[in-house]
C-alpha cells in the first residue's frame, strides 16, 4: 500500500506541470572562446546568453548556461564533450561552431539524447541521419556550394574559376559541392587543395590562371581570404575572391570581393533590434557579424523546448527536450524568417545571402 | 619561365623569413649546443610587438608619422623587445641548467614555449590581428620583369633579410663579441681560459638571435599573414629545419638552408601539390637527418675522448 502511494505520488509529480520558477536546466555553449577565432565564440556565447535571458524573462523559468571552450578544434571539442554529458543538468548544446567539431562529438551527444543545435556548422552530411540529435537554424553547404556557383555563373557571368579548398571537414565538403555544381553548369573550375596550417598563399596564387574570373575560397579564417585577395592584386591577376561563410569576418575587406553568409545582416531588422541592443549592452561590442544571431536562435530553440518539457512535467529531461525541439515552430526569429526543422534537423526553406565588400570595407547585401 | 621566376621570388621571400628564424637556432646551438625550441614563440612575440608599435603610431588607417618611420619603429621595437626577451629566457630558463644533462634545457625550452604561447593568449587576447599592410602600402606598388611581379612589400622583405644577414656576418666576423662567440663555439673551456666573459657573450648571442626572430615576425605580419598566439609553431619548426639543412651551428648554413627551404616549398606548391608542401619540407628534414646530419655547410663535431 505504502509503495503504491509512493508510486502514485511519483506519477503525480511527473504528470503535474511544473511551476515556471521550478523550470530549470543548463544549456551548454560549446564555442571557440579562445584561439584564433575567439571572436566567433564570444559573439555566439553572448547572443546565446541574451536568448536564454529573454526566454527566462518571458516564461519565468530559471534556465542557465555553461560555456565549454572548443577553440574550433575537433580534438578539443571531443575532450569537452564527455564533460558536457557528465553534467546532469545539461539539457542541450548550443554549438559546436565548426562542422569538424560536430563530426567529433555528434555521436556521443546523440547516444545520450542531448540535443545539439549548431549556429554555424554547415557541412551537408551532418544532417544525413548519422546524428539524430543534431539541428541547425541555418542552411547547409548543399545550398551554399551550389548556390554560390550558380550566383557566380548566372549573375556575375563567370567563365572560369579557381577554388582554394582548405583541407578541413568544412572546406573540403563545401568545395566538393561547389565543384559538382560548376561541372553541371559547364564552367571550368580548377581546384587547389591547401593544408590548414599553410601560411603563405603567394605560390598558390601564382598557379591561378590569369584568365580566371573568380577564386572561391573555403577558409575558416578570413585573414587568409584577405591575403589571397591582396596577393591576386600584387600578381596582377584579374580574379576576384568569393569567400564562403567562413570568410564572413571583418578582416576580409578587400573592396569588390564577395562573401556568402548563412544569415542576413540583422542590423536593420526590427525583429532583431532588441536582441542586438541587449548583446551590445552586455558585451560592450560596437558591431556584430553574422555568427552571433543564429546562436540566439539556437539557444531560443533549446530554452523554449525546455520550457515546454517543464510544462509537461519533465523538468530537465533530455529526451523530452530533444522531442520538443523536433516540434519547434517559431513564426519569426531574429533572422527575419520562420523556423521549423526537417526530419533530419535542417532548417526548412533555408537560404544563403550574398554580400559584396564596398570601398569603405562595409558589406552590401546583393543576393 | 615567368612562372618559374615568380615562384622563385615567392620562395626567396619566404626563405628570407625562414633564414632569419634559422639564424637564431644556429647561433644558440653554436655557442651552447642546445636547441632553443622557444624560438618560434619569440618570433610570435616579435610579430605582436610590431603590431602594437603600429597601433601606437596611429594604426594602419591613420598613421601619425610617415610610413617609413612607422615601419622603422615597428622593426626597432620588435627587435629590441624580442632581443631583451631572449636575454631573459637565457637567464632564467637556460643558465641555471647549463651544467645539467642535455635533456634538461630541451624540456625547459618546451616549457618556455608553452609559457609564451599561453602568456600571449592571456595578455594579447585570442583574436587574430592583421597588419593590414595594403592600407598604407598599396598592393599595386612594385615593379614587373616580363610577367614576373615583385610588389614593394616582398621586395622590402627580401632586401631587409639580405641586409640583416650581411650585418650579422660582419658582426660575427668583425667584432670582438663575434670573435668571442666563435671562440666559445670552437672550444668553450679554452675561451674561458683566455679570459673571455662567457656569460656576456651568451647574452649577446641570445639577444641577436631573438632580435632576428623579432624582425622575421614583423616581416610575416607585413606579408599579410595573421598574427596570433599560435603562429610560432610551424615557422619555428621550419626555421629549425632550415638550420639543420644548412648545418646547425653554421651561420652561412642557416642562411642557405632558409633560402633553400623557402624555394623548395614554393616550387613544391607550384609544380607538385599545393597541399603537401609541409610534408615535403619535413621529409627533407628527415632525409638530411638520416643521410647528412651535419647539413650542407656544417662540419662533423669533434668529440674529446
């Protein structure tokens, strides 16, 4: 009888919706907080924190966060992942930033029912079904590579292009998608694979044909894209650098160059104004890149799913949060559009944005 | 032919930077027979000092002094700063271990390397800095010979590398400290008996070697490469490779090794594969270690028995 009473009490506890104040849980933020691209991690973490605060303010919940530094390095991400799993309070992960990191940790998180919502990992096969708990609020390279190729050929009238493929999970996958589309379009594309540790691109630029119209680069460090753009000018070659989203950073600023981004410039969007202002006030930043706002959406997705799980009486239950994320429907995110996920975790109706660098180094959205 | 010429120019510029790093390895090895594996990180500190000197003078977009003066100050501050850092490293990391086992200074060097990297990360923040050279030296400035183009920055790096190497050669051969350095490298005990102040000469050796690495760091920044706390590892290893190829302990050998390595790397990227240049570099290192451990200009070491 006593055991039945206890069981009943437990059942009631599970089934009873929690008070908002009891809705707790920790969102792990896996980002490059130190290392060469720490500005990405700091912006992603800052926006994620703003989103968590917004969801808490709206719902009265007490969801918190914990940062895990991955340095955009797969090995470092793999070292941090067991710590995230071991933290029983963790209900989901914002991040990791890089595709190579997701490849390293996606399996472990999937096996532990921990939802992983990356704001910037775009490699196409991450959503091929291998990582059932992986989601992204941004489009994938299956859209970026072919999209950039079509834009170059159809809008910019490219007749011949060169590709500098940085040998990383991100760079190689993207170059492959781009080259396949160029082949379909019947445009000559010559690929030059380079080591991630390569520091001098003069020899590679010398190899690029004088008749090439564009050089598509798949770096994750925009300083390299800038170096290639300047080296092309020095060697009097007409090709213009077209960078992927990895080059969408302020250091890549040669006028006339192009870059694609997985998110729009939200600076002018009314729906993003409050989040951007809160981020700037919190961090003291004076400008933002396209890396931060998707992290806001990623954290919002997890936090709102956690609130729904709480309402169902499943406070901090990873599997329930994961199930709730799959049902995500946000009418308008700070990226300007609606958000729903496909069965494999991709965003429905995603698209890339093309920007051109102006004489003053600013970017103008052109497609 | 133009293509080959352009790749040779690319390689010589790269080689000039490697040679300056290699000289630091070779000077220290010549005098103390230790491998200063913190040398790549001294090069990194030099790149940062040059960057901060530029920022102090108004930055790339609004320099407060003429560009030539700004560049001069950048090099002077980087070279003086790293030179003094070299003295500090010698005093605290190597001198206490001078009479210990051969492995001890090697471990100490690795410790200093990690300390410098993490110290830079903490103090300078993890962001990648760029010298933004094109803002004050237009990329179009330079000249062409046929289809070969040599921009002003690359030319400047080539000329300055050559000038620094000539000055070093004159210093080693023509000054009292340089002669004392060679004497210590030849026979330290005999040099002590001849009244040479060994500590003073070693201090000079570390100062000069580190100052050259500082200059190489600024050159790296001017060539449009990113400046960050982790930037010293690969160039440091390549500088070491250049020193081994040339014959570690030999000043002309380090110069030759550096230039040769830069040219080989550039030609490998130009004719073989853009992806495997580093692999080829380190295969070269292994080949020299196996078949010609004394390098091109190095001499077999005489061991007292």
